[in-house]
C-alpha cells in the first residue's frame, strides 16, 4: 500500500471511445504524479514551466495516455524531492492493489458442482 492515499478515479477512461478499463501502469503513474503535484500546491501549468515540458505532455502523462520516459520521471522526482524509485514503486503498488480488487472471488466447489449437475 502506498504511504499516501491515492485512489484511481472510478470513471477513468483512456479515451472517449473506450469502455471503462482496469487502470494501466501509465494511469497509475499519472495518479502518483497528480498526488505529488497537488501536495506541493502546483497546477499543471506550474509543473510544465518548472520541468520545461509542454502543458499538453504533462496532462497526457497525468491521464496515462502517454508513457513518461525515465528522464521525465527523474525530472519529476527531482522536482517533487522524492526518489525516482519511489514514484515507480508507488505506481506499481497502486496498480497491484487495484488489480487485487478487480479479481473475482472463486466460487465454492459445492456451488460449482450444483450448477453443473
């Protein structure tokens, strides 16, 4: 579990045409970046100016529609005063916790047998 409360939005969509999907690693990274940006009280524009990346690119990373390079993640980690590894591990933990919630519980053997008799 990440050391801070991050929740992936339930209505999160990758694009307008797609149906709801389980969060990707890119979306989880975006959620971690949003958390750190808001923790510092920065807007997307402030983050874009501070890092030298375009506002569109910052927004795409936060939405998970673009994958950030390691160099970009390192620049963001430096700005947030955290280790690069912590950004990545927080995203992995967030993604794995979301996947665990999405896994269906296996039916008991008795219910299975009764349905197939």
